[in-house]
């Protein structure tokens, strides 16, 4: 069985993430969406909200599960869950430059390989940070995020 991990903080999950996860699901037997917490980031949604939104949004994909990554290294998370592949979406060469050293380190730590999937051009400008900023300033992000995100944002704003 080819099990892959698609890691991210997903704050919020957006259509670019969904596209990469769906493509990964078509390539691998199982995809674990590992919702992580980066303590250097300020989150709009709690880990529980991010897990709920991802679970609610990804029900249409077979072989995809959503679990919290917890503390620790991604390479160790992969080993603990029997995954031999990490899937990362790339929007630009800057993403590649950022991800490549991590891919090399993960491979040296546990032998886990990283597969890079280039983002669909229509999603290459999306980032969770940008979407949070646009939303906070009153912009309409409905075309970029799943309905579950919009629902949670509305609940937070009420």
C-alpha cells in the first residue's frame, strides 16, 4: 500500500489545498491530511476547527483521512503512520526553494520521500495568510475556500 502524508496548518484550508489533496488521492492508495500547528504562526482557527473543516470538506475523496500531526517531526509522524511519501504542493520556485532542504532532511532522517505537485495555475496565488488578510478587511473569499470555511468565518464574526 502506498500511503502518503499531505501536511499543513490549513488555516484555513482553501481550494489550492483541496486540489493538491485530490490529485494526491488519485495517485496513492491512502492520503493522510496531517493538520499541524506551527507555534510561530498566529491562527484564525483552533486545531479542532481546522480538523473539523478539513473532515467536513474532504468527505468526497476516497482514501483520505484527516488527523492532527501533534508535536514532533513530520518524518517521525510519517514513520509512525506507515507513510513512505510526503506530498507538497508548489505554487512557485520560492516554494520549491523552501521545501527542498526539508525534503532532503526528511529523507535522511527516516527515508521518507517527498513528492512535489505543481499547483494548478488558477490556484498559484492562493495562500492561507493572504486569504485571512483579505477576509479580515471585508473582502469576499468565497470563490477561494470551501463552504465550511465561510460558515466558520461567519460564526466567528457574529
